[in-house]
C-alpha cells in the first residue's frame, strides 16, 4: 500500500499529522473543553446570548476536528430527538402550571407553547449541542496519548489517564472491528439501506453480537498484556516518558477561551455589566 | 549454565476444562538456551508459555495447579505477574490484542514507564530497540496499521524494553508473509546471540525454526511426548506426524528415502538436503528423464468463459492509502484453485473484497457474471461470490450453528423449506451436523471456521474466497480445511485462497497470483510462478522448501524440474537416486 503518510490515527479516525489542532499541546485541547464547559454551566438558563456564542464556538471547533460525516449525522440524529423530547417536555403541561408572567404563543389542550418554555428549550438545546460538539471536538482532535498527557499535566494520576486512554483505544479498535463485522454481514446478503426501521434495527443487532464477543475477548487479552508489562506493579513510582509544556501558540489560543469564561461569570453574577 | 526455568511435576487445568491441560510436566531450561515447543492445537503449548510469567495461576484463579514452577529462582505461585515483567518478556499469539496504545513509541515505552525506569534510560532503550528491530521512523505510526512483520517486531520490542532474561514467543510468525517470517526469526536468533537471552518459542510450523533451537519439545494433551536436539527430534518423522506435527519438508522427503540414503542424518534445511541428495543422483537416469514428472502448463484448463473480470481497478482508503493500482484480472467459471499471495499490505484482501462488492472501486470496474459491482444488487452479488473472513468471530452472529448457516439464506428471502433443505445438506457435506444446535462461539476454531464456510456455501455461490483459513491451525487441522476446499473445488466451486502458507498454496492451488504494492506481479500456473524466485522475493515471498530444493538440485544437475509438494519430490527422487 502507499500513501496515507500525512495522517495519523486519532481516537475515532485519522487526523491530519500537521493540522492546526495537532500543533496544540494536549492540555490546551483539554483546557479548551473544560473552559467552554465551565462557561456554559455559568450562563445556562441565565444568558442565552452567551450560550449561543459558546454554541457557535463549539461548532467551529467541531468543524476543525474534521470528523467523519457519519458522526455528524449521528449527533444530529441523537440530539435532534433530544431537542424534540425537551420541547415536548416543556410544552405539554397542564394549563394550571403555566407561569403567570408567561406569554402563551400557542395552545391546544395540554400542549401550551409559552415564551418561557421556548427560551428554556433553547437553553437546553444549546447546552446539549454545545457539549456534544465540544466532546466530539476533543475526541476527534486527540490521540490516546494526548488524553493521558493532558490529564497528567493537571496532576491527575497516571492510572486514571491510562484508563481513559484505554477506553478510547478500545473504542477505536471497536470501530475497526465494526467495519470488518459489517463487511462480513454484507457478504451474507444484508443490505443496510433497505427495510423498515425495525428491520434495520434487527440488522444492527446482527453486527452487535460479534462485536460484543470480540470486545470481551480483547478485554481478556488486554488484561494479560497489561499485567505482563508491569502495569500492576506496586511500590514503584511510574515514569512519564513524554513531558508536556505549553508554548506561545497554546497561550494565544487559550486567551479567547478564558475571555469567554470571564464573560460567562460576569453574565451570571454581574448581569448588568454585559 | 544454571537452570533459569524449572517445572517440577507440574499439572494445570482451567476451571472450565475437565482434563489436565498440562499434565505432570518436568522441564529444565538453561540460561541462554533456545527452546522450541511444538505440538498440535490444544496440546498445552500456549498454556505452558503463560505459566512462565505467572499469568497462570494469577489471572486464572479458579484453575488447579499442582507441582512447582520456578523462573529465575522465583516461585511463580508466590510472585506477581507484574514482578515477572522484569524477568520474562511475553509476545502473545494474537499480536494485535496485546497492543495497549495507539503509537509504536507509546507501545514500546509502556513497560519501562510502569517499572519506573528513568526517562533517559527509556530513551536509550527506545533508540536501541527501534534500531535493532528496524522500526526507526515508525514512532508515531499506529501499531494496528503496520504490516504483519512490523507488528510482530513491535510486540517483540515492547517485550524487550524491560530487558527481560527470558523471551517467550507464542507463534510470533503465524500471520506474516514468508520473508517477514524469516526476518522475525533472524531477529530472535540475533537477540539470543547478542544478549544471551533465553528464548522459548512456541510454534507448530517447523520449516523455518528447526535449526534455530538448541532443543525441541513435543507436547500433546499436556504431556511431553518427545524431546531432543533438533536433528534427533525431527528425525522422528513418524512420531511427529502421528502426533499432529509436520516436520520440515526436506526432513520428510529424506525420511521417506532413508533406505536409499543409507540412513544418513536427517537434513533440516534446504542446503543440507541438497548436499545430501545431489551426490546420490544418477545422472544417466536424470538425462533420460529430463523433465521427470511435470510440465509447466496449467493443470486444469479454464473453461466456461470468465466469471469475474477486473479492469483497471483502483482503490483508495479514506486515510489516503492507495491499496490497488490499476489491477486487471480474470477468473474463469471453471479452472484451477487460485492462490492469492503477497506481503502483508500488498492489497490481497482489498482486491478480494471487490469480488463480491464489499468494497467498491475508486476507479475502474469489477464485473461478476455480467453484473457491475458498482451498481449491482447485493443479494445477486453474494450468490455469485462468497467471502469467508479470516477470523470466524467477525462473521458469526447467531446462537446456534443451524441459525448461523441459515442467516444468509433468510437475507436472500428463501422459504423456510428451502432454507432447511440447504442447511441440512451443507452441514452434512462439511460434517458438522452434530454441532447444529451448539452455540458457535463456544466451539473450537476449526469448527467455527467450518461453520462460516457452511454459511457461505449454503448461498451456493459460484466462487468462494477464503481468507487465511489455516492461520493458527496445526498441520492436521490445516489439512482437514484444505481437503474440504479441494472437495468443494472438485464439485465445481471456484476457490480463491488468500494465504501466507506457501506450502499449502503450492500443494493445492494450480494458479497463483502474486501481489505487491497494489499491483499484480505474477499470474500463472503455480509451478511456473514459484520458479520465478526474484519476483517472489519482490513480493516478500519465498517458495516452499521442496520447491527450493528441487530448483537447487535441477540447477546443479542441469535438468529441469520443480516439485510442489513433499510427495512430488519423493516420487521424483525415488527414481533418480541410485
């Protein structure tokens, strides 16, 4: 085979070896995620404008991660349902529960759409989508080593970092297995594009069975491999081979995210200052 | 030299097994010794390996251990696996399953990091291992994306990074191309010579490892059946074959001709064989039979037109890897069994997955019995070309063998009566009717393999593509699978076999296609392709020992013959040796 030299394997796919995000130190990516997550928690149900800003930034970051299209579809599918569920939850209410200061925009029996409900739903949807996009940005732009090193930078025990790394590694391997199992099912005459929703679900379970068996077998092997390489050794201070430092680019990139956090805090505690 | 490993009357059984997997084993291994452990599937070889670093009993707590094992003076029942990580380096049979990280460098430094080795020392060891194992420049590559030989070298490197006294390797070359195998074995030999490391190699394919070892053990049903220096050990051809181990091909030929060879010492390598045989050949007999038995034509002529045609086929994967580069190929409706050979990553599997539309061409086209795979209905395609995956666990999705075999037929929309009839026939044909109601995941790999072949066969395709069916199988099981495929071929099925096992390809396939870097390097009768040593070398392949031996003999004797199997070479030499 040839080619493929300008990419490297990330947690859920291939990353450009010299892409913008790959120039950043692992803790920077982790910090971006944490800063925006913290910022959104400050403005949730407080300031929709800042929450929308965070959502827009999350979408931009997500697009930088260049995840496979399938992932984008899955996010919209999963969170589209979630948004719909939230809308129904906040709008199907007994009339007696409508707040007195709420303006009723539309009503049919217990289905009552108020301005309050719409704003609340907007908050929930913005928050969930922002978090989803941020999490996918983190997963889609990092390697397993980034996760371990990033956590290590913040003095989180190496064991915890490794555990996260291994979970992501296993997830990555499962994606590879998924492709192979799916191909094996294709060779048995399965057509994933045809059939009703129930039939598609049944076909999907056909893939899940071998995947689960493979996952268990791999987990058993991994335990032996971990033990054989001293993972469980006691009374030894483990070494971290790769030392992580933040560079000028990292500080420059982090500045606007700190700014967003500060704006969010101000919006929460000093609303008049925004 | 002192003993570094001792087994004193050791027996072991797993919680779920009734019989002892290792039974009353007594064994001593000296520091710096190279021990080869061989035996059929299920003989206890792998179990023996995992006892050396205390994985047994520590990770299998409900098993039963009797006797005492000491390794480097430590009792394995009283020392943790982690502590043994500094003494015993393990390379497991399933190479990918032991990778714990997503880059070569991380994989290599993982062990010393755990053991608290300083960063400077880790860097020194890393540089040493990368150079020693020819992995320089691969630091950031994912180990999962390397070639088979490179993966094995990463696994060996990861074990070496803790500077163990003993290196245990469980079938380290089972899934790699022939010359990759030679490279890995040379690396192991060098390690032993340069570091005086004790090597314990578990292997059931003996051709390339026979001379590397100081001593060889034969295990069967957990018992030590035979033990000795390689020449003495492999001289017991009958005993080995009786116990499911195939001795080196040249040893088998010499053993068969032992009466004519005055019971000379059994050779273990091609060179030794040629030196032994050449002086015994009667040139007069040779010249009267210039081409003793064979000709170079295709054993069975193609007929019935072309079933599959690939025209200028290109395939590029999402990461940009160009796996196929303009392949043109035809497979006739009837013709010899086809071997698809090539180095790991040469594009064999990618090509094969185009034959029933699992993969679509990036450029070019594939026509299967008049259907263009880019637009054809999947159900039509899978009834023309069946694909048996290498690992049966990727394919099995049902809770009984019967359901597994009927699964594809249900997808094709057959009636229940038709399904029952087809499943019954195919189970009988493959002799697995007795397993019909068994849970396939719990069956032996050989039976699981037959189950997935049955599930494809039931769909009655004209062509069956079988990907590495003999990997990890001992000589007996490999032969059972190949005889089954031969039987299918005799019934009119066209078989395309993807394999690294050159002995199997030579013996069973009349046509060989050699691939390298996404292109076809050679395509023709196996006897003719296997005589082109240079082309094979470019594809990281090496003809089987009997081919090399007959080539050497024919060049020395200025005659022209090439045997493809042990029996062919025996027949030729039977007539030529005085």
